[in-house]
């Protein structure tokens, strides 16, 4: 039987221990065992790269998802507060007025009565708009 020396392990082996190249029909320079080892090494090396890429992509994706989710949550809870005329929404309206009038008042300093009055005002406005 024809023999061939593997250029990797330098062992002379029967030719059927070598793979045949698909295109040329010639035998590989490496024996099957070395070819497998090389393939494994190559795979391992590239799997690390691949896994890193995959991890990075996943991290990026989950961050985006988190950001998006946060945005939607913020938005929906804000709409809910607006709908229910919650304190933070009323304060936000009042602060807008305060700023327009060039007064300095932080949201903590807004008296409870003012919030209640503003809420009543908003409720009246909504009634008026609903009737029109
Ligand atoms: Zn070999």
C-alpha cells in the first residue's frame, strides 16, 4: 500500500490515513488524526472569537432592550400619572407655571393645597373639554 509522511507528526502512514482534497483529488499533507486536531484547534480558536462576538452582540442587545423597556415604562407610567392627575404630573404643571412667572420654587416646596387646587382646575378643564 502507498504510504505518505504527515508533515505535522512526521509519521509515515498508509495513504488511507489521509483525507482526499475534494477539488483536486489529491491527498492532504496531514494525516487524518492531525487534520482532526488542526480542525479542533481551529474551531476552538474561532469559537472563542465567535463566542466573544456573540457575547458582545448579546450585551449590546440586552442593553438596548433594557433602555427601550425603561423608556416605555417611563412613558407609560407618565401617561398613567397624567391620566390620574397624580401629584408628580400636577407638580410638573405647576413648575411650568412657576417658571413662566419667573418664580423659584422646587417641587418639594409646592404646598399640598396648591396641588389640590391645580388638580381641581385640571379636572374642570377636562370636563369642559369633554363637553365640547
Ligand atoms: Zn499526522
